């Protein structure tokens, strides 16, 4: 199942998930982009989003406005849906209207691979980015071990190229795969100091001694956090 957390409030871009994307609200465009892969549910704190989803025949569930993160929101929705412990749940961000199906399928297959590995709480994806891109704190970087498991995520430039030029950074994509069992485990963890410092909820997993498995993907999509991002995305996809 694909669950899209859709919080209406946004400090940098108010009501961004309802922004017009070629004639459709962003959250609806995102849902339709992945609808052929699996069942899709929007998890939201907004009655307005519920009504809009209904107009487009997309299932939506009203969740609490007090959810601390998107993952907490999809967990609340998953509990309301009474999903079994072995159900694979893919968390696709509502601000990814141009996400490719190949990216979602790659994370799905990785999640299936690690479904019974007690070390791994979540699966996710990265794409290679350049050194100038790695300087942007809005682009999260990840370093991995030889198995492809994340060692750390940061808004900083990691790894730091002390002695030579480096241009092969891994940019983390905000898509996650869980089983219902591992999602339950994640949401049982206390918020970590690292998570609060970097404002990256995936660090909660590493801080508790568990792992995040990563897969390389190719994608032109990116999360839309600002009006400038929206203009950039629309320009790219109108070419």
C-alpha cells in the first residue's frame, strides 16, 4: 500500500499540497502518479483535502493535527486501516507530483528484500548529486556502508573531501518503505537528539541502533518546498 502524508500547513509554502500542478492539486497529482503501482491512501489533517480527494475518487483518511512527522501520520492511517504486520507500506511525500513509478518500485522491492531483517526498520533511495548540489542544506546527503545500509544522513556536505575534489555525493530522496511491523517499531522510538539537531526523522532509526537500507535510483523529481521549487518543476516538465 502507498500512503501519502498530506499536512496542509507549511511554513515556507502555505497550502503547497493544494498548489496547481497542470490543472490538479499537487497532492492529487502525486497520488495519480503512483496509482498504478498499488492501492493509494492520502493521510491528512485537513477536511478540505479529504473532500478534494473524494472528488477525484482517491481514498483519504483524516488523521490528527498533532502528528509530529509524516511517518507518525502514515502510522495512524495504517492503524485505522488495520493493516497486517507483513503489509509493505510505501511513504510517498505529497510534494512529489512528478515522482517516477520506477523510483517507487525500487523502494518497494528493497523493502520486500529486507522485510524479515530485524536490523532494518526502513528502506529508502538516493540519487547521485554534484558537489555544488551537496552544499545545499535543503538537499539531504547520505553515506552508506558496503552493503548499502545508511551510516548517516545530514544536511551538511558528507563525506567531507579534505584532500581532493569529490563529485559523487548521494542525495537522499524522501521516500520510505516499511512493513507494518517495522513502522510500528519506528513509531515506538523516542525522538532523538540527532533528529532534533538536523530535523531529519530518519536519524531516529540510526540513533536507536537500527538501519536504513538504501537503493540507488535515477530521477528528475524533487520535493517542492518553496514557490521557486514549484516554478522550477513546472518549467522542467513543460519542456
